[in-house]
C-alpha cells in the first residue's frame, strides 16, 4: 500500500537533524517508480540520490515488476512465483523485492525456495523501499551475498545471532517501526551503514559484534546498543539525533574501537549518551 501527500509524493518522510534534515519519498513516473532521498550532513555539505524500477501493474503497488507489463513477486500467482524463484537461483541475479510488501506468507515461500540454501540466501536480495511485516530470524548462518534494506520500513523483528555477513549491509534510510533489529555475536566482514535510519519504540542492537570495516550511522535518529562490540576500522555517527519522544541511550560500554571514532551526536536533554569504549591507536 502507499500514501500520497499534497505534493504528489508517496510515503514521504522528513526528519530534522542538527544540521538540515533527511528526506525520503517515492514518485511514480508512468510505469516507473523512483525512490528518492535527500540529506544534509553538516552546515555546508548535502547530498541525495535515487533509484528506480519498473513497477507492478497492480493498482497502487510500488513493487518491482518481475518483467515489464507484469506484477511484482508479491502479486504474481503461485505458479509464476515458483517458476521465477527456481529460475533466478541459477542466474545468480539479484532477487528483485524493491518496494514490495514482504508478508509472512511470501517470505515463507521464498525461504523454502532454491533462493535459500541451509537457511541463508545464495543470491543478493534487494529490499529497497519494501514494507517488511515478516519476521526475519537467522542463527549461525553465513551470508555470502549483499543485502539491501535501503529505505525499507520494518514492522516485525529482524534477528541475526551468531551469523557471518561477508558482504555490505545497506540499512540507510530504514524506518524500524516497532520492528526491532537485533544482531548478536555477528561478524561483519564489509561495511555496515545505518545512516539516516530511524526507529520508533525499538532500539537498534548490534551487541558483541565484530566489524572488520567501517560502521556508519550518520544522520540517524535512533537508539543504538553497541555494547562489547569491536570496531576495527572506525565508528562514525555524525550529525545524528540520538533522541526519541521517550528519550534514548547510545551504549558503547566495553566496546573496542580501532582507528577513527567520530560520535558527533547531539545530546538532547532527555537523552543519556554513554561513550565508554576502549580506543586503540
């Protein structure tokens, strides 16, 4: 489903930052959907970008069509879905889930398809702009392919325990709306980016994890629990508001940081910020 504002933008959201603000919205352009973002990193620096895809023919759906003139995976009939999931594993292409509604039923079907093997995906998965209402739970799995949640909305728990993630994790502009993300004792071999993400009524937990490359959460508006994690190539949380209506806490107790650390967080009166890492130069 989608909501349209007075400017014709769909699923538009803006959140203010100490310098400027971050924006996300969808535009329909004929048979194309465009996911747009805009942000300001400091008093003088700004940026933005967009990505687009051919949209599903189902009315009001923003999902990525499997083929021009067709439906997205969520609106395809079951034989079409089954055949598509069987075929795409052999091509090593990206699973096209941008803008779709990922329900429990659909996720269960994907999980039992050839796209997954031993409980982990074997091709990259692109959930940019998706609405995720399915619970995603993984334990002791190895992820060889990249995963994008860019601009997604997460309404259900997302849990990784004891997993190894060998490719980039893109969680920029994600809205965790009462869907708590939790990474516990995971190893991240490539960069992890939660920049401009936000969370409502939940925390973003990455505890006792190991980050081989940079961890970034610039412009975020969320509570981050980073206790006892090891950051081997820098930690960056710049131009961020660690705040919510109920107050927030950023915890780095017992964490270890090698390289640069830039916690440029604005601490509001109702926020407790605990920065107690071991910094190794």
